[in-house]
C-alpha cells in the first residue's frame, strides 16, 4: 500500500493541482500600507542552499528532501483514506436511506473534500476577481475583433487615418501651441510629403530618419512617408554625436529629415555620417537658411500636391512602418521594429483596455519619438479619430493648467513626471480640470494615493509594456500600485508569466527537467510573454540588430521548442493576480544576505528628500560580500536635510536596505522618457579623491556624516565596519 501511495504521489503535483492551497498565502497590500510605502512582500523560496526574496520571516532550518517526500506521502495517504471513507458513507446512506439522503450526503462530501483540500480558496479568489476578469475579457475580445478586421482588409495606418478624414474632416486632430490642426489639414500636409519623396525616387523599403521636436508635423511627416512604404526611424532629438550617429547608421538610413533647431547637432556628425545619406531640413518658415547640402523641405512643401500620387507601391498590413529606439538607460539605443499591424495593436490595446472614448481629448507632453507619446497617444487620433493636444516639452507647473485650458479628459504621464507635478505648489488648476483618467507607466505606489487625492483623479490606468515586447498589461480596476494583472481563473487567455530568475542577471532558473519554473504568489521573478509568430498580440518583432533580438528571447520555457520574450523586469503577482513592478534585473543588488530593490529604495529616498531626483545603486566595499547601497540625490540648492533623511529611512526601510553612502549631486542625467541613469554613478563608486560632489556615510549612530579621504581609507581597510 505504501508503495502505491509513493507511486501515486510521484505522478501528481499537488502544488499545480491546488496552487492556492499549497503555498503560504499573503493578503494583498492594503491602501493604508501603500500610503506608508509598503509594497506586497515576496514569499521566501528555497532552491538548494540559496534563498530568493527580499522580505518575510526566514525559516531557521531547511527540511530535508527525505522529510519532504514522507510529508507528501502522508498527505496523499490521508487524502486517499478520506476519499474512500466519504465514498463508503455516501454509498451506505444512498442504499439504506434512499436517493434524497444519498444526494445530500454527496453534496456534503463534495463540500468537505473541497474544504479539506484547500481548493475552496480558489473559489474565493475566483469570486473576488471575476468582475475584473470578465470586464477585461470583453475589452480584449473587442480589441481582437478590431485587429482581425483590419488584418483581413490588409489595412495600413494611412488607410485607417483616411477613414477619419472622410468622416470628420473638420474635427481637430491635433492641438499645438494654440493652433488647431483639423484632420483635413493633417491629411493634406502628409500627402504633400508623399508627393515630394515619391518625386525624389523614394520607394517601398527605403529608410528615412526623422529628427524633429514635438509638433503635429512630426506625425504628419512619417504618416506621409508610410504611404510609400518608406520605413521611418524616430530619432531622439536630445541625442548628440556618437549616439546620434549610431541611431542613423544602425537603421541604415537613406535620408534624414531634421528640424532647423537641430542643425548644429547634425553638423557635428556630418564629417562621419555616410555620404549616401541625403539631408532634408524642415524650417518654421519657407525660404529660410538651410545647411549647404540639405534640401529645403518647407519650401518644397509649398509647391507639392496635396493629392496622393499615383503609381506608388502600397505597403501591406504587416510591412515595417517605424523604428522606435529604446530609451538607452545603458549602452547605445537599439532600434525596435514597429509594423503597421504592431502600431495598430499598441494604440488599440490601450484604447480598449483603458476604455478610451472617441470623443476624449488627450493630452501628451511626452516625446513623439517614443512609443508612449508617438503610438499610444498620437495613435488615438490616427486610429480612432480622437483629438490629441501636443506639448513641445514637459512642464511640471504647466501640466494641469494645460489640461484645464484645452478641456482634456485623458492625460498621459511617464517615469518621474507625477513626482515632479506633485512637487509643484498648489494652484487653482489642481482640480479645475475635466480629466476622467490619467494613463501611463512609472507612477510609484509610494506617491500614488497623494497624487490622486490632490489632483482629484477618478481613475489611473497604469500600464506596463516594452516597445519591442509582447508583455503588455493595463491596470483596469484602479488597484493602487498595480501595473496590470494575470487572471487566476483562466490564466491561459493572455499567456504572460513570471518565472524564477537570478535578480542580478535575469537568467532563468530552470528545474531538473531543464524548463523554466513559475513563481508562486508574492515571489519576485522575471516577466515573460509567450511568442506566437503571426499574432500581433503575441509576436516579438525584435530589433534591427538581430543579435540584440536573440538576447531578449528565452527558449524551452514550459515545453521543449517554445519561446518567450524576456522583459528583463522583476515583477510580483499577489494572490489575486495583481502585478507589481519590483525592479530591473541588474538593478537589484545583494547586501547582508538580502536582495535590495533599487526601485523601492529610490522611492523612499525621493520622498524623504522632498520628491527630489534620486538614484540608488550598489557599490563594492573591499573584502566584503555583496554591494552596499548608495543614494545619489539632486541637491543643487543645498537644501537636503541629511538628519531628516536618516530618520525617515530608518523608519521606512529595513537596515540592510538603507543606503550606507549618500552623494549630493548638482545635476542628474535622465533619458528622454524621464528614466534616471545610474551606470556612470555606479562606476564612480564612493571614493572622495575622484568625486567632486559632497559624499556622506552612515555612521553606527544612524547619522550621515562627511565621507573624507581618511574615512574612506578606514572603510577600505575594514577599520570602519558596516
């Protein structure tokens, strides 16, 4: 009998059969906890002698494999004996008392079995999350219906836009610096672009880079080029020299369109730019001064026809449309491929899942060369015929006044924007707007409630996604801090998962069968999306650089031969399937045997320093394992209160997560999408002989004191210990 139980136990994975009943359940973080800056704690998982997870109580002993096996056999034996007893009782009652008694006994037996097995928890979670899941399912079906319809008709972006031009030619498409651009005006401008470049011999498959600041012409130019099948790399206008040249050459541009304000940046790289790249300069006025080798695009537009030229090779639904570059927090930017179908899917996904309306007025201060501003927001005008208000450059003090002025109903944010806006003085526009929701990614849980309360925001649609990836999710139910969710009822509907991985490298941790392992609730892991080629929602088109593409694909995930997009981000799913961003792989560092999330520590440091820019990273100390935490804080006005900072961090963070070193900066570098750069700071370390900024270290008394050359030497020699 024992051998039968042993065989039975070997064929059943109880953890998979009853996933919610076989793990230590931790309830989701409450709103009060989030206000205190407490995020959902990950459970501790053991893999041999190595521990993963950053918080929670630690077991003092590791159960031996033999003990675990015996525990499983005993559980199976108890379940089997209990099952036999229940069957016997039901059978006897049915036989001797009749079918009514027997049926009642059967129902009671089923209920007892469910409770005893722990499977009741699944029903509880299913009941709680069912309304959310059904709402999301209907929106997802609506999205797929639209995508399939446009795919069947082989529609391009220009085709979809033309339908809105025909329906509402005089409706505002874009609003920019007080000027209204109707759908007809945008269409006429883009048709002139088509005519010019068709006459100049550009054809399907050619590549024309676009280097221009935020303005309606930015969208109209690439829209016009798309009719020819020309691929348009959207180049970050903040780049200079090596990075700018790289963005042009890696995309193999045949030509470059640039604005007159960026002439100096272009002239800096002209000597090293390939001679085959033709230049087109776009000026604010016709017949303006141009670079000597560049064509005057503004003057050419005056003579160009606003009718679509004949004889052009029309692109297809799956042809390449744009190259959108990664933000470049480390290394040189990589060009991600965006097809017509991909553009439609991204814009339509946020539209449907966040429940946008065609009559919404959208506000974006984000760069149009990036997916968030150029696809998710501008795409609402192109794909859905909405009105989009474009701002040339983000202004924290101008954010809500703009929304109020233009009567916007939906506003966009990204990265640290919300923190900057929250740090502005109170004004009448704080609640004088008509916003019904804000959407974006990067609103930290630590300031989420304060932001919503102060500015009277009814809904926050925080989303998560990568330009090139297929792991796109949206918070649809206003759960504070969540970036989306995975259904606990039917997780296979949208095949995204969190797998166990090394937080330092992002490398998946595989089981004995060589396949990846799913994380349990509240266990941090790397977010992945299953790749299904040909499916716009599951495809991974990658980068122009094939080698860079291959690095983002993990193979043999849950079965031999399958593959998934590796996001490189560490996420946590709570018991209800809500997903919370934890950190970037590589940003997490280990200190005192604990994994420290730089994202979480940065949020607390920023809050304690009056919402200032803060970067947290790990630095090596000689002869000590791991990396010690260091915080670099922007303090150009010398107003950071180090005592208040130390006191606040002592209350908010565990001892191992408190930064041991502080560097007060006079400036901080950020990407165009308001992500903080930290690689250079990390490489600098904490040596006062090579760093001119003010440096401090955390003393045993819990105070930050100046880090001098003498103190640095004592730390390196081990005389000062941490």
